[in-house]
């Protein structure tokens, strides 16, 4: 079994020096749409470049249509794609210190308020789906992906993240996970 499978440490998958080079986002600026986890955005690029590099991780549509992380990376390749998205952000608004910022209570609070997120996605979808702009139609696919992920998959991933926050690592074997309540 690979190390990645035994003790997944997403931030450790970043190239040496990368956090200091490309990840300058601040927790205080964190966009509410970011899914709990080690990576998030604060004030990030609004030029719609993040999805070019991390299409299953980054979306647009926050304040001023800035980028946000809607799915945390689960492999080294996905971390590197997210790092590339961070590298092209002229504001250096991506961050990778979420593990030291999120608390179990905050994760549960985000989950409890997920209706606000789905409502936001639903408000953007009609316009982006029927847009003449190729980038908006492509981003509509991301909105659909995020909505589907909230319905199926995100709850389990957040329970695994709660385990990480409480126990120091992701669960190594199937078993009981903390509740989201």
C-alpha cells in the first residue's frame, strides 16, 4: 500500500517552497463557498483561470465571481493541479493552512449551512447554462458537479476530514466516522 493511501497529507504533496511562493491567501478573507479542508481561497483571481488547471476543484461565483475550492484534492496530481491554479492567481489568494484553521464545530457549521451554497449555485446555473460565453457554459458544468457532490459524496468526505481534525490523520481503514450533526 502506498504512503498516500496510509497517511494522506495533501499539503505535503506540494513542491518544496510552493506554499510560500503561491499560497498567500488569508483566512480572514476566506470565501464562504470554499469547502472545508486544507485548501481555500480568499481574494482570488476573477479572470476565470482556476478551472483551466483544476477543473474538478475550482469554481467561480463568489463575490465579484472570484475563485474558490469546491472539492479538496484527494491525490498528489490533484494537489499539483490546484497549485498550478494558485500560481496563476495574480492576487496570491489561494491558501493551504486550512488544517490549522478549521475546527470540527466550523466544519459542522459549514455543512449545516450548505443550503446557502446550493441556493447560490442554483441562482447562477440558468444564466451560465444558456450563456453565449464558452467559459460560462463550462463553469455551469462545475456548478452541476458541485451540486451533485453536495448531494452525494461531500458528507462522507467532510466526516473523514472531521476524523483528520480530531485524530491527526485521515482514517486508514473503514470504520465509524464522526457525525456532521
